C-alpha cells in the first residue's frame, strides 16, 4: 500500500472529563493513541471501509473535507449542485480526488443570505445523503436545525457541522447527545444579515481583547453549554469560524497563526478557510490585482491550498475546502514537512 496516504501527525490535546460535576472543560492532557485509532486513508468510492467515529475524531493526519453546497446562493458555487444528480456526481468526484469527508450544506451562510425553509433544506440534504452513502461516503451535514440534523443522522450521516455552535436551535445539543455522531462546534456571533454601515458583519466583528483571545473565550462558553447539555466531549470538534464575523485578514490570520492555542482547548480543530473574503482581500494586493485583473477563483484555490499545507504542518484535524484535489496534495506536503521536522528534533 502507498504509505503516502498513511502519513500521521500526533495531536496532543486536552479534553473535558465525562461525568465531572460541572461538565466543563478540564485541563487533563491526553494524546490520542494512533495505534488504537489509525487515521483513515483518503476516501475513494467503493475502495475504503467506512472509518469509525473514534478513528475520525482521533485522526492522526489532517483530513480533507470536501464542500457540497446544494444551495442557490452560496458565495462561490451557489446553484451549481442543486440538481440531485449533479450533487451526487460532484460528491463522488470529490471522493475520487481524496476527500475523507463530504460536508453537505443546503442553506447558505454567506453574509446577507436568505434562510431556506426547513422542508427544502431537509429534502436537499436527504437526497444527497441517500445518493452518497451507498458509495461508502463519510458524511457531514452543515445545518443549524436540529430537525434536519436528526433526519440526516437517521439516514446514515455521521457528523453534524453546526455553524452556530449550538446557539441557534436550542434542541441541537439534545440531538447530538442522543445520537452516536461527531459534532463540529463553530465559533458564532449570529447571522450576518446586514448592518447600518453596509458591511454585513461590522456590527459583530469588534474584538475588544483581540480576535484570538475573544474567540477562545467565547468558544469556551459555547463548549460549556453543550457539555452541560450532556454532549460527549469525545465527539466534539472545534471550528474557529473563519470569515464569520471576521471580514478582514486581520480578523482571520491570528486564528490561523494561533492554531496551537485553539488546540490547547483540548479538542480537534477544523479550519474552513476555502475561498473566504480575507483570501481575496490579501490577493488583491498582488501585482496582477493592482493592474485590474483581480483574483480569480483559481488564485483563491491556490491560496487556500497553501493555507491547508500550513494547517497540516501545524496538526489541524481537517480542512474544509471546495477544491479537494489541490488540497489533498497540499496537505500531503504539509504533513510530510511536519514529520520530517519531528525526525530532526
């Protein structure tokens, strides 16, 4: 077997203590046992067994999560995969390119997006779940609705990716508690529905103590709430929410550079930087953009891949991306760099 797909990175983390009096995060340091839960190899339709939840949660290499937006108005690919056959084919193509997880979303969370009704969201999600599961897909459901999450889990999905981090639907923590699934809890300050200034999230993007410090403090409170609701800490993954109430490079780069401080909370960390506004803003300073050409999507995907390599080098649990093939190669390089550096230490 090609050992490239088996490259591993240890991720030392702390975890909440199940059964503790207050259900809050402890500072007990644990290191996942790579031999007990080996990192799943990149997924290919029909060729890989479905990994267990423990193998996914404790993965010892950075995983690649492919984005499947079944939406009308997502910021970079809205409308492309609304047709059920097109959605299924795109999901399978990402699996062939090496995606470990397919993240299915049926409601755009871009600034100013209009909410999709519950029935429409559920129909879109379940159609994709039923089309991809027979091919061995590991499926994450990008939803803030407990009813959609429950329906998808009943249909066979393994992960719920809640951008509100349990804040938008008060029943979401119960659904996670009562089902055997992983839960991605994202830092969240609210829907980005607009402001008096015209900047969609300007009213929610003030960080009094610096973005990294404030995000860590706020995500601790979100964690406390879901732990107190009975969610198993061994099923939680954190996401600092790049681009959510964070419109500029200065709002996002500290979260990337401070990945080790986020990991010190004791949970695996997902990074979702793909094609975000701050990448476009950074590329706008390059010579071709200054000449009026602007940053094309291909440029943004190249920049996304570069950040993915850095995330892998620093031990992120996974990166959530639109361009899977480019990212798989980048993550492979970043992980190899990390292993080589450790061998020299």
